[in-house]
């Protein structure tokens, strides 16, 4: 597989292949604003710089913190039931 080019525009399918994630995961990343993209003709277009930002070690740390925060919130909600 080729390297991600910073100034190239990628489709969600191409981003999925580069990031090795499922279709539902890429949609969730877009919906939650973790990956910033523009909609063109009803389809998301993602700049290569954005993909590189997502895979950076700093971003992985912040996503991990977000994951644990959501996990703890879910756990507290379930305990209330």
C-alpha cells in the first residue's frame, strides 16, 4: 500500500483502507468529529493531512482518553439501572 500523501483528497473507502477500519468505524469517526471532512456531492472527502493527524501518537492518546471516558460513563449509567 502507498503512503498517505498530505495534500491528496481521499474518499471514505480509501481512508478505510489506509486506517484499516470498518465502514461503521469510519462513519463514527466522521460523525464524532475525530476525522474532519467535507461533503462533496453527498460523499465525504478527507484530506491526507487529516488522516496523518489521526494516526499520530498524540491523537491515539486523546482517542484512548475519550474511549475510557465513554466507557466509564456507560458503566455508571448501567449501574443506575
